C-alpha cells in the first residue's frame, strides 16, 4: 500500500501535509501553511518565519519558470534529532539549470539543507530543518492528529497572509530597533570604558615617567657615590703606602740602634737600661711588622702587584713551608704538611702563593694551643683545593667575614698581630685567580681553604 506521496504509508519520514501551488496567489497560501506546519511541530517563531520564507521563495521561483508545483511536508523522526522535510516538485519539465542558482543559495541559508535534483521527468527541491530540542516528541499518532487538524483548517486569504506578514515585519522592525538601541548603549559603555582606560593609561605613564626619573637620579647619585668611594679608597691606599714607606726607614734605624746599644762591644748598660732597650727593640720590631703588612696590603689593593706567572710545583712549595715553619711547632702543636698528589704543577706566582699559605699556617700555629695544624692539597674540577686545618679555638660563624676585614681581630684572642694578614691573603688569592674561604665553629678548629685554578690567570 502506498501513501499519497508515493512512499510506503506509516514509514519514516511521515507525511504531514501536501498541497499544490498553481497560481501566484497560492504563494501566500503555501507560505501560511509552511508557518502553520512549522508551528504545529514545535518550531519557534523565528524558525517558522525562516521555513515559510524559504518555501515561498522556492514556490515563487518555480512559478516564474511557468510551472505549478506540488508541496509536501514530512516529519522524519528516525534519527537522533527529528527533522522537518519539505519537498517541492514542479509539474512541468523544469530542470535545475533553469533556476537562478545564486538566489537559491541565499534561500538555502534559511534552512539546514536545500538540495535540488533532476530526476527523469522533472526536478525536485528538498529542504530540511532539524526540530528544535525543545520541540515535543512526535509519535505517528500525534502526526496523524496534526495532519487531520491541518487539513481541517482552511488556509486564509492572501489578504490574511499579508496582514500576518505585515505583523511579522513590524515585530522584526521592533526587534531591529531594540537591537540598535542595545548596540548604541553598548557603544556608549565601550566609549566610556575606553575613556577610563585612556585616563588610567595616562596616569600610569606619568607615574612610570616619574619613577624612571627617580631611578635615573638614584643611579646618578650612586655613580657619584661609588666614584667618591673609589677616590677615597685610592687615597687611603696611597696614604698607607706613603706612610708605611716613610715609617720603615726610621723604625729599621731604631731596631738597628737598639741592637747596637745591646751589643757586647758597646758601652755596658745598667740592667734597667738593658730592659728598656729590649722593650724599645721589640716594640720597634712589632711596628716594623705592622708597617710591612700595611705596605703589602696597600700594594695589593692599589693593583700594583703583578703576579709573576710560572709553572709552580706544589710539592716544592709545600716542602719549603714544611722546612721553614717547622721551628714554630711545639711539643703541644704538631705541624703536618702532606705531600700533594702528583702531578702537582700549577700556573701561579710562587712567591705570592707561598705568602698566602705561610700566612695561614702561621695563624694556625699561633692560635692553636694543642693538637695539630695540617696542610693538604687535593685536585678538584679545573683546579686545586689547598686546606689548612687546625685544632685551635675556632671562629664563630658571624665573624667569618669580619676576620677578612682590615685590622679586625676576634675579641679575646690575646695574640700579637695586626689584623692585616687575612685581608692580604684573600687579596693575593684573588690575584692568583682563586679564592680563600673559611669553615669553622668555636671549639672545633678552623679550616682555611685556598681554591686555585690549574691555569691561573696568566696561562
Ligand atoms: P692577625 O693574625 O695578625 O691578628 P689576621 O688577619 O691574620 O690577623 O687574622 C685576623 C684574626 O682572625 C686573628 O686576630 C684571629 O682572631 C682570627 N684568626 C685567624 N686565623 C685563626 C685561626 N687559625 N684560628 C682562630 N682564629 C684565627
């Protein structure tokens, strides 16, 4: 058994309504029916107008080609989302090529799909639009009901449809006006926001400029202060160098004269005079060592010490130090100088390196009451670590940097000294391309570590 559209009755898609388009006035009817069908199956107002407009446009085109047409509406409920299908079949032999394609493409945008096919006798235009998700579900019974209702309702006159169209036009115009007002409001808001942003931007720019000016001024001040500092430091070094140089000659003379006075070949002195002369001599010797230290430091600071680079064998340096400082070890404090692992040749200034290590060993022996002072060397990536480890009193962590400052001595260390040895040793370590570090804590001895690059700076 076949339905009126030639499809098996009751199968999906199911016919909802069919009609014929013969004369121009029928276009209004087709449009009205299209809207009614769309409304009946659950499309919203806007979609109803889209579908009705698309349908009336296709009808108008076919009529302009001189062909009446059959129009049929189907509900296809089998897929994921039900679809409204509309088929328009011209009665005369109109072919796809007879229709203006550009216009139909525009009409196609009103629906989900619009296809045109030529079959043997004529063509067919198929349109479809998916039901909105809000549409009520359509059972075959409900479709049959709708069909009955639609067939019973008589299509209105073209004038009725015109009135409806006018009303729709007015509604559309109203919507356009509302949109335009809304847009104008949005524009105003946007302009205001823009003005706000520009004001903020201006304010920020000003603040930035001001900050920049401040930073520039600060830098200028910093530059000035650091050049003043540099000048002051140079003046200090010059002063130290000059004063120590000038002091050295008279102090050496005092020591010489003292020695002469105490000499057995000179006139004999009373015991009291001998004591005084001895006091003068030892004070002058202390002063000379201070003057010498000052002179060394001033030279190192002024950059006037140029390392004399050569290949230095650490074993030899260690051997010499072992020999010269052995005299300072006591029964209570042993001096242990371990031989460095071979090969132990580095690029350095032998005199400066010896001075640094002698200074560290000297301090170790001076401040250690019992135990040992040990020097050893090991290779590390790209260099050597020479450590002088003692079992002396140790130094609190908060003073680890201070003892490298000029004239600083740990309070309570009642040993003769100038407080210039470590700052000098650190400067020399820097000149040799290395560094001098300390690890120590009170009661656990001290370890001074000289790190030296194999290549030095003069490679
Ligand atoms: P000086 O030995 O002439 O006093 P230094 O610059 O060599 O001057 O040392 C500064 C101070 O650091 C010393 O006075 C001493 O307080 C402390 N110090 C240096 N070496 C040691 C050490 N091996 N053990 C404990 N304290 C030390």
